[in-house]
């Protein structure tokens, strides 16, 4: 009898709402979607106080009184279901990300880059698949699709390197190019190469490890080793690029803020027919000696407006690493502003 009264009480409550939607959650872990003690559902209720979210079995009932567009709510939930299937859980940070992407807050962009659109998938890798997660990553995606040279400038944690490597691997496995070259300047960021153990190759390897990490995440180990042994994929210090011509290749320069002006020109003039280049960097983390100018800063002024060359600018709102990364960037920005 108690259950029956509760049922009528629930019906009387939802009658105050003018739209009702029932979304099936079959195929995902309900606890992971709702969160421990319904933390995710409660956060949705905070974001949308004019709506009701009721989880019953494998169904989520959404009621709206008209103040919040029911279609918008459905899109939010569909995105969260997609993320739950993809990564096995969702968090408050994921809810915030989806909300801002769909609502277009901050950039006036309503198009979501995590909406499950297969045309936006860059690479199906051994773990999952890679696709844009933020509006700027979507701009990056489009720029790479439509230009031969793309510069991505912005803070750490925004996915510049990972997405670039995904594009390169995708181009290789789909036979759009026959070679991938990943380069980084071997610049001493407070450490001295001379005091590191090992031969030159062993001294340089740590600088190139982030690129190898991304490759290991995207390719089966046997396939990756085969590509590396055959030089189909090369990971090299920037200085080793001098004198080469790269035809039918996908070339990436990472940590480009540490390339000198001459090195930047040298890298850009390596491109041959049917080649594409991505240059990534964070101009707030330059490790060059003070007497050296960053080629990434200079090239912004030189190449702006040239057809086939695109610049994409990331900012702290695009950080997709741990939530504290964004807070750390904010703290450093505030500290530097106080110094000024």
C-alpha cells in the first residue's frame, strides 16, 4: 500500500510539468551514469532546477515545465550516455563539458564535438576512438582537414599533440600518406643533456617519449614496432630534419615554441608534394636561451593570411586533462598579472 501511495504522489508531482520524455539507459552501467549516491543526477538537477530527472530501472524520465527546452535536455542526456559507453563512467566535469559544448557558452557555438557523429571520428584505435571534445578541438579538426599546414597554439592539456598524432596515424593506416615524421626540439628545460647517462640517442629519447606514448595508445605494439623499424614512422629531434625533403608524408612538430626562427623556417621548407604539417606549441613555456627568439612567435606574423596555412588558438577552457590543470593555469596567469 505504501508503494501505491508513493506512486500516486509521484504522478501528482509530475503533473505540474508540461513535457515528459523517457530515455532508455539500457546497455550502460546505471550506477556509473547516475553516480554514487546519485551525485551526477543531483548535479543535473542543480543545473536545471526547472526540470525533473527520475531514474527508474533502465529508464530516465525527464519532465520540463517549459522554462528549459526539453530537446536541449535530451541532447545533454544523449551526450552523457555516449560518454558513459565510451569511458565507462561520467563525472561532474563531463557534465559541465557537455553542457558548455551544446549550449555554446563562451564561444557562441552550439555544435557539439562529442555528439557521436561518425564524421568527426579521427581514428579508431586499439583502446577506443579519437575525436574532438571541445569547440576549439573541432576547429582544429576542420583546419587540419582543409589546410596543408596548421599551427595549434595554446596551453598544455588541450589535446594538441594527441589529436595531431591521431590525424597522422589515421592518414597512414588509410594510405593517404606513406610516412609519418614526428619531431621535437631537444631543448634543455633546466636540465643538461651532457650530464644525462647514455649515448646521444639515449639522451634524446626522453624528449621524444610523449610522442611515443601517444603512438602506443593508438597502435597495436607489433604494428607500431614494425612501422618504427621500417622508418614508416620516425620520431626524431628537430635538428635531424635538416636537408631532408618529405614527400607523401604527415609531419608534426611538437613543442614548437622551443624551435628557433631558423629551425622553424627549416622545418616548414621540408614539405614535399602530398605532404601535410602540424605545428604545436605553448608560447607561455619557452625554454630557449634568452638570446634566442621563438620561431613559433615569429611565424605567427610571417604566415598569417597565406592560403593553405591555418592558425588555431586554444585556451584554458579547452583543457581536457585533470580538472586541476585548468586551476593551475589560472593560478599562474593570476600570479603573472600581479607581477605586472
